[in-house]
């Protein structure tokens, strides 16, 4: 029996196509790559989609385009590189990984740059990330050959909290298939609490298993703000996750086990302090939750 997926190609709109992974500091004799994700229910034709980095003056002139007849199906990943065979071999990508050869490429900056995907003339930006080598997890001492993965396609691209080093278990890269650090954002089957941590016990050791802790919340109204802090067992603040941050009615914050100084936290039991404030009434709601940081 033969099965094929079919669909009608539709125009790319804002939010349909996201930058999902990027390798900007490859090892010797290994090409760079980036990965996009179709975050829509459409079949998208990328033939007229441009990609590249902004110049130092902030301008962007399209010069690199996806190959002709490049189609990406809904919720599908696609990695682009100059040498797919090498990328498959180095990162031991599964046969199902979709990796395509680029017809043109401009080298990425190893320290950081603003990488984007846009329409053919560059006046409509579909997604953009100003990546930085400092976004890598402190457990990763040598960042060469390690890609940055977006934890979830729905997270904002410009936030460092949305990105994480690819796990060691997948050889530090997942080109063309789901990220090793992917986290599900749906909270339909969650405890009946207004704030909780998921998981309560996490291990930020970059092995791809519970490396990031989500602080999920639900509010009773819109326009509320929050202060969110993490304290150690003796009451010393180690991380401020939010300061007067405007909340949506339902959402989350992330903690990857780093302190405010960017250092990896020591294993132990910590206290999450979540304060929600109604600016109109002055009412405050406070919750203190234990968070266990373990070492596998």
C-alpha cells in the first residue's frame, strides 16, 4: 500500500513559518545549518522565501532563497545546509529527517547575529532571531558543533529563554526533526491550580530529559502583573524570573537552572515565589512552591 500526503499550497503568513534550530558555530569541516518549522495547517511553498542575516547597519537585502519547488507540509520540519550528507552523518539524523541542500549560503557569525526569514523582497519578515553564543547552557563548556534549539515553536524567537542547547544524547543537534529540548505547551490536562511547576523535579544537565522547568499559570483576569523569584534553602535569592511582568490569562515562564549570574545551580531543593498583582485593585496573590534540582 502506498500513502501520500497532498494539499493545496497557500501563501506564507506571519506566524506560519518559524526558525526552530540554528547551528552557527560548526565543528571543523562541518557546514552550518538552520531549521524551519511549519507552524500552520497550510502546505507552504518556500521557493520565494529568503533567508540570511542583517548587516551591521540593520538592513537586510535578500540574496539567499530556498530551492525551487521546496514544499513543507503542516507541522513539518526542514533543515537547510550546504552539505546534507555531512550533517546527517555528524548528527546521526534519522532517515525521516528532512534536510535539504541550499543553492546559496552566507556564513553566519559565530558570536551572534540577527538571522531571519522573509519574503522575496525582504519587506515582510516572517521570523527573526538575534542569536547569541551566550544562550548556550553553562553545562556546555565547548559550544563548537552545538546547535541552539527552540524549546517550542510558539515561544517568542527574540527571548533567550525560548532557546536551549541541543542535548548531548542526540550529538548536540536535531536537523530536520523534532528538537531534543522540545517542551509541550498545552496545559489542558493540568492540576486545578493557578500556578504550578512542571516538572517539580528537573535536571539541567543538557541530556534532553527534563532539562527545563516550566512555571505554568492561569489568571482570573487580564492585565495582571507578576514577580517571580527562586530562593535557595536558606532564603537567598538565586534567580529572578520576572519583575512586574504583564501576564496573559494563561501562560508560562521557563527556568533552565541558571542563576542571575548565568551559572548552573547546585542540586538541591529551592523555593519558587510567585506573586501576582492586580494593579487596579492592589490585590496580591502569592504562592510558594518547592522545586527540586537534581543531578542524574
